[in-house]
C-alpha cells in the first residue's frame, strides 16, 4: 500500500476491527499469526 493510501485509511483498535468484521478479536490475532492479515503499525511499532 502506498503512503498516501495508508494515510487515508481509518485505524481501529482490535476490538472495533473485530466487531466490524463480525469476528472475535482473537480470530484477527490468529489471522495475523498465519500471515492472512498485516495490521498497520505506528512508528513505535504498536498495532
């Protein structure tokens, strides 16, 4: 994703992202571990 696209996307905490996706937050963590999702990170490395 280009920097300009990344700046225009909303960033959600995992509980909100999970609710929007209709899944449990742990499901998103599992997807990340399996390489199915790549969360945005702050400059400090937080997801």
